[in-house]
């Protein structure tokens, strides 16, 4: 038993060292990426680009399921982006509420018989396309319920432009988000297959006419933790991964893809969460197997504001879903693991994700058991334990603060001193419970996966107006379940 | 300050008229013919003497020579007559005056920019009207513009400007005002449409990239309101399909940025003829 525990301890130490090393390496690459971004920004004038023919037209795909409360405002905001040629395709995925009707009423849409979309990718047959010439950039597809991936596929089939961009119906794009992404695309149009956007948490911000006007930190605890978590993941993580072309996920809330490649890999996968990670893995695999030069880029200054779940129930459900999606994707793509043919993606991204993301809960859990064992068998003394805990905490904290510094260096969205202090403080607080809960949720997600639970889980929607001060104080609070 | 005693009993406009006539007629100097005649009218309700002295000193330093100054017997107003200084430069002088005055009497002053036309044939009634208008001008920290009435109907043309960029709006607003247009500015499509309904402007200058309502939709709505509306699209969007779409929607002109203000003004002027 002692030997076993000792052996485990050795492995665990190497594990922790490896993960810490990778984290710091990625953070380093993030800094490198941001540095070149800041330098490049001086020379790029995206304002002028927004009207230039050389930026390719984009089709925005907005899958909507039971979004009657927020959809109008979001579509209105999407219709006024700073971009020369784009279209907004809203896909009503068989909503049980009046999503379709409110859209038809607000934009005086009429059935458009000559547009049925060609079947480039398989998807549930659509019922009807709606259109109004007075809003020439808006299309609404009505189709029976088939899930988010299926909706996106239907949108791809109707889309008229070479680039597609998927956007959650509960998210708001900044006016310049598309043009900033197009700028990244145009740095290397031949090789860019996908670009991720930066997702930020809008809870706590003031929103007027579908535009985030005043950036504040959330007041509630759960969204606050998520704000920091997103910042760390997107700025400290994804910039770095994209720098070495090892990005494994482009957020489903906001990403841009080259349509031809998405069609080549058969579109989005159906009937399961994790479709956003899945499409990126498929793109990596496709390009690497055909030995085509490519890159999956990330554009941290293209911002999409989203509503974070603010209750335990919804947050845990979301995270369990992510856990399920991650496990499923990793299991299905285990053949990529450590195959030199798949380059950085196979040699680093996939192993990292399997060992340090997917299997993370098991290491944490066995670690806890081992710790109990060490104490029970009197193999440790409290000083060593304390030192280990302290080193662990400091590592994590330096990483978290590193992301905050990155934010302040490059983006400065949170300008108030108070917010900065709060962010630094809460970054430390997250070690007491929030990270542990994350492990628990992931584990529960795995259990759900093994029980073959394929549902989307609960997701409630709140009207954007709720955050706007003094507009009206009796907002309708949505409780539409989002079960796709 | 000797002027004040000598000219007692006369009104400001009469004094201005006298000075201008003195300059352009009595001298009989052919050099001054066709020379511009800028005017900066200032009003200051606090520490008047001191402030005016300061403004005058500032203008004289700027121009490198003396500036004809008239003090109103009422004791609150003064007029600077930088003879021979073109309008754009006079505008700058007015801005200097504004800056100086805001240090002396923040919120209690007014500045108006005017000129006496290019012909040395000066109509006393213009001065009367100018002085009247200035007397009724509320105290505000912006330079107001005096414009002689144009056209037979005695009305200036109006231009509705719809643009989300505040800098651009302010710049064009200033330029259009100097052209003598009445300018209505809107920062988004909804506001623009409201102003269009209320004021029926002669020309609409609009961007396509707007908040609240997209540009193409605004064009459709404007057309629906008034099929004869004269609309100039003024935008970053240089894509051919957008240009042809706009002309299909009935716009009169399409100007892309980066732009030449002179061209923009010339095109608007052509539409107004």
C-alpha cells in the first residue's frame, strides 16, 4: 500500500509539473500573440476595411430555440453591424414559443417561395424561408426541431456567402466584431479555415438598443467567477493555442468559418452537445489528412457579449453538458492521440485535452484519496503539505493574474479601479470552491455521458432589458427551457 | 475706451456700419475692393472690459497687427472687425475669442461669426438684423453663425445629416453651416427618420453604417415618406453591389470615404439648385 501511494505521489508530481509547464507555455504564447496584435493594430485600419470589397461577405447564422424575449433586439443589433456585405440568417429550430411569430411581426416578413436552400449538407428539411425586401439582409428559416447543429447546417444550406459565422441567439456582437475578424481572415485568406471570437460576460453591463454601453463586472457571484474564467480561458489560453495552431475549440457563441471547408467535413454534427469543438476537430483532421496548409485563428478583439447563467442549477447543467461534449469528442477522436501525422494538434492539443482536461477529475479525485491515505498512514507532515498547497495556489494565481494583466495590456474593457481590485481578489477566491465545483460538474457530466443522456439541459433566458437601468423596472423574466 | 464716449447714443449696428463704410467707401482705396470683411461679435456679462482687452490682445497677436474694435455703449457687447481676413481664418479667431471668454465668464458669454458679404455695398439693414439676432442669442459656449438671407424666398436650405461618428457630424455640421445651410444632425437611423418627418429637409446626407436601424432600411423608409427626397449616401462602404443597391433605392448621389469636403459640398449644392 505504501509503495502504491509513493508511486502515485511520484506520478502526481510529474503530472502537476507537466500541466503547470504547459499552462505557462500557453500563457507565454498568449503574451507573444497579444504583443504582435498590439503592434499590428497600429497599422491596420479596419474602419476603412469595413467598406472595402476585399473583405469577403459573411453569412451570420443565428440558431434560435425559444428566444421570443430577446430575439428581436438581437436581430436588430445584428442588422446594424459595421460591415459592408453580410446577411443574417435566423433559424427557428421548431421553437415551442412565439419566436417565429414575433420575428414575422417585427420585420413584416413574408414567405419567400423561391428560396429553399440547396442541400449541401444533410439537415432536417426546412418548412419555409421568410423575407422582407425592406430588410434585405435578413432571412428567417423555419424548420422542425432538430438541435443546434442541425439548425446551423440548415443555415449553411441557405447561406449565400463564402464565410459563415455562427452566433448564439442570446449573444450580442459588438459593432466592429465582424470587421475585426475579417481582418484576421485577410491576413492569410488562403489558409484560414476558422476564426474564434472573444466571448465576454454581459451580466452587470448596461445594454441599450442591443449595444453594450457601460462595461461593469457582474454583481452576482456566479457570473463574476465565470467572467474571470472566460477571461482566463480566452485570453490566457486560446490566444496562445492559436499561436501554435493548436486551437481545439472555437466558441459556439461566436466563430467564423470558411463555408467550403465546413461543407467538406459534412457540416456540424447532429444530436449532441459539443458541436463547436467537434467542428474544429473535424477541420483539423480534414486539413491534416489531406496535407493542406491551414490555420485556426483566434481574434481576441472581436467581442461577443453573452449572458452567463446566474444560478447554480443552470450553471451546473451547462458545465455537465460541456463535460459530456468534451468526453464524447475526445473518445471519438482518440485516434489522433500522439500521431505525428497530426502535428501540433495530435502531439500536443489532443494529449493535453485528454490528460489535463478530460481526465482531470480523476486525477483530482485520486489525489484526494491519496492524500487521505498519506495522512492515515502517517506518511506526511503538515509543513510539506502546506508548502505544496501554497505552491499550487501561487501557480494558479500567477496564471489567473497573468490573464488579467493581458486583458489590461491589450483591451482595457474594465476601466474602473474598483473592478480591477475586485477581479484580482475574486481570482484568488476562485480557488476556494469554484474550481473544485468545476471538477465535480465535469465528473457528473461524464456520468451522464455513460448513462447516454443526450439532452441539452436547462437553460433559461432573460430579457436584455433587465440589466438596463431605469428603462423599465418590470421586465418580463424569461423561463423558457432550452432543451434541444 | 474713448470710442464709448464719442459714440454715445448710437447703436452697435450703426457703429459697425460706419466702420465698414469708412473702410470700404471713404478711403476710396481700390485695394480693399472685393476684400473679405470678417466680423466677430462677442458678448460677455462678467468682467467685460478685462475680457475684451484680453480677447483683443489675443486676436492681435494672432493676426500680427491691430484689429478694429467696436465697443457697444450698452457695455456688454463688442465687435471685432478683422478686415481682409478670410472667413475660415475669422472662424478661427472666433474660436480663440470663445476660448478666452470661457476663462473669464464661463457660461455667461456668446460669440457670433459674421461677414459683410464680398461686395463693399453694405446694407445697413443687414447690420441691424445681425445686431438684433446677436442680442437675442442665448449665452452658450458655441460659436454661432450669422448668415445673410439667401434666395428669393428668404429661406436657407436645410440639410439632414445622419452619421454615427460624432467627430464627423461636428465637422460636417460646421462646414455646412458655413455654407449657409440649416443643419439637422442625427446620430442614428431612428432619430434621422424622426427629424426627416418633422423638418422635411431639402437634402439628406446619410451613412449606411448606423446603429438602431441599418442604412438600407433607412433609405427605404425615407423613400416611403417622400419619394422625391434628395438623398446623398456618404459612407465607408465602397462595395459595388451596395452602390447599385442604393441607386436602385433612389438615392441622388453616393460619396465614399475618405472624401473631399469640397466635392461633398459641391454635390450637395448641385442637388439644391
